[in-house]
C-alpha cells in the first residue's frame, strides 16, 4: 500500500485513554484509540532448538514478577531469539510463491473491521507479515485480543484454502 493511503487517515488523537497491558511472549499495550504495528510469523519457521530456548524463557518469565528487571531481560532475550530468525526465511515460507503473496496482498487490502479498513500499511515477507493499522477504537484489552485472534483465524482459513492445506498457519 502507498503512503498516500495513510495521508487520508484522520489525525491521530493523542489524548487517547490507556486501557491496559498484557504479556504473552512480549508485552502488549492497548489504548482506546490507537495505531498498532504487528508482526505474525508463519508456523514452523523456528528451528527446534530456538523453540526450546523460547520455552525456557517462558518458564523463567513465569517465575518472576512481570514488572521486574529480570522479567524485562528475559523478554528482551526472547525478542532477540525471534528477531534473529525472522528474516532468514527458515521453514514454512508460503509467501515466496508470488501468486500466494499477490492473493494475500489483495485479501489484506480488502480486510475490514466493523466495515472499516483495518490496515494502513503492510509488508509480506517469505515467512512472516508486518502490519500497521489505521486508528482503531477498542473498549478493552479483551476486545483487542479478540480482534487479532479473529484476524489470524480468518487469514489462516483463507491462506490454507488457497494453498490446499490444513493445520496451523501462524505461529502461536
């Protein structure tokens, strides 16, 4: 998508209300009206040794206070492990196929949330996806999580059908 598309968005409301945060592998901050940068990785794109290291980091995170410096350091190590492999194109990389990437580009361009286009920009990589949303209004962190869960489910359904396959499409 072009920068011109983003220029038509209304100005960002800097007075938006903080709704809360939660931690999966990484912290997520949710505001009432926000723009978000999100990355989704295809399932099976991490070597088994990295998955094992991540599980160990998750275990360590469960043993410390979420706001502690130790937790922050563990999250940073986890993030670095993910980032190291993100652009290597390891494992399941369906978007190397130009026709799959083009079809998904069209799907993303047309994706709506409550009748409105959700995305302002996106980049499709061989084994992952970077998204930037338009300003989105959420009532709660639960609604935020539900929105992204639905996005992952709908996009996985579309892509699995396109690729004539079944099973998990996105990494948890």
